[in-house]
């Protein structure tokens, strides 16, 4: 067994070797701050949060991550916007703060807020039945609704993975295969899946349980389109992103990588990973701008108080085996209540992508995106969250 010093030494050699990731790839490149999205941090805030940079650099070395994007806001002010490592290992292209990464199933948080925005606009009701909203989508020819309980599925059920659709992801697997479930975002393909589900038995009565469901959130894209009267991507970009100055985020397209997109790698950061599509492309900074708007850090909450309360409310009784573990939110993996406020987060992962977006009760909004799989048996995402939480606690205490 190798000692820790030998392991870290080998990783450092791997990441900084003459044919691999150079030290200059960790250099920060400032990204202009769009004031419609967030206010720039004060010098004191930026100096304090600079303590996270060596933590991220060490994480990339330790877990052999090719490249990363990190952004942090505190009290609604953007204090970190930085790229680390390489977006393209073969061509030695460094990650910039505006480099686009797939956000995997962090997409679900975007979709959830889009649904709530439609509720605020009076164009949709959370308790609306799915069969009523998607009234024009019927079972396939020669088929019928096989399970009478299907007619009871509501929009609200889908938002917390309680629709009962077959093929849900087990909770202990969701962290690593959380990728919207399909390698497509085409409306026709999603509609076909939905119509097929009509003729299949449900796994449980809608609303009785919550099991991670990728297909449920794809169906919510159809719900958004029916309620908004326009395409899912068009609606999200026009009503959620553009008003906050976020103009570069868009859905992945099939085919080759885009010029400013991070390439994806298998564990170790060398071998390419499959480029699967179905999610949004964004920088960590884009995600933080979005989250600051959602949490009201700018003083102008994006959602009404009623919609935000619904987003964070516990939809099911607390799990008696994990009373302090929090509960699922509408579009969020976990929501926890602290004396200072709520903490809620969404993770995502698929080949060559690890993603994280979180609002914390201490006023920190942050996101990171990795373009490399986690090593077998090790959770680089979990370790990143742990170390960053420890750093944030010290930094915020110092600022106060």
C-alpha cells in the first residue's frame, strides 16, 4: 500500500508533468460581472474567500480532476469566479471562468424553478393533474392507461419524485448516475416516453413515496411547454436567465464539443468520456447568478413568498431513520432548516461530469463543476463539499 505522501507526490507529477496539466492552468482569469445578475463583492469579501483557491487546487491534484469551474457569492455579492486545470487536455486549453460545462441533473433545479415561475404567473397549478395539463398526449395506438392511479399524478408529485413512474433511480445510486435519464432532450422522444408510461403499471401510488425519477423531470419539460405556450429552452432563457443577465446558458446539442465547452474525461483525467446530452451548458458563475436570484440575495426575490415556501416545504413526513437529514425539495435533492435559514442543494453527475449547486443558511451561494469522473470508490464531489463547508464556516465567521 502506498503512503499518502507517495500518492500525493505521484498525483502532483501527473497533474504538472511536461505533457500534462501545467501549473499555469490554475491561473485565474477575471470574468466581467453582469450587475443584473449579482453585485461584485467588496475587497474584504474577495480577500477572505481567496482562501478557497488552494483547497480547489489540492482537490484537483488529489482526485486527478482535469478541470473545474468554481463560483461563490456571499450575501448576494459575487466573490469568486475562477477556472482551474484544463478544459481540453489534448490541446492544453485552460478552464476560464466562462467555460461551459454540462450541469447534468442540476438541470432539475432549473426546471423546478421554471415550473414555480409559471405557478406565480397563474399559468399552472401545482396540484394540476398531469393528464389534464398534457391533455393532448394519449396512450399509444391500441393501448390504454393501464393503472388507474396514473390519472392522480400531479405536477407537484413530479417535482419531488413522487409520481410512481417505473424505472426510478434508487436513492443510493442517484449521486453518480443523476443525468436526466435519457440521452436526448427532443420533445418527440420525451412525449413518446410519456405516452408509453401511460400503458405501464406504476411502482407506487402517486404521493405515497419519493424515489428519484429522471423521467419525471423530463416530463415536466412538456408541462412547462404546454403551460407557457413556447419551448422549454426558450421559456427558461427568456423568463429565468436573461432577466438576470445570464445569456450564454443553453441546452446541450448533439455532436461535437462547442468551442468554449469543457471536454469530459474518465477517472484519472486522461481518457475521454462519452459526451451525453440532455442537460444545460453553463459556467459555475452562471449557476450562482441564477441561485442568487432564487434565494433573494439581491433583495428582489425571483419567486413569490408562496412559491418559495412550496419549493422548500417538506412534501412527505420526515424519515424516522434520518430525522436530521433534511427532506427533498421541489427540484432540490435536500432541504434543511437551520436557525439562520434554509440550506438546499442539487447535485448532478454523468460520464465526465460532476456538478454541485447550493444555497447555505450563512448567505453563501456556490457552485462547482468538474469535467472528470470520480475515482472508483472515492467521492470527489462529497469531499469537495465537505472541505468547502469547513472553509466557508471560517471565512464567514471572520467577515462577521
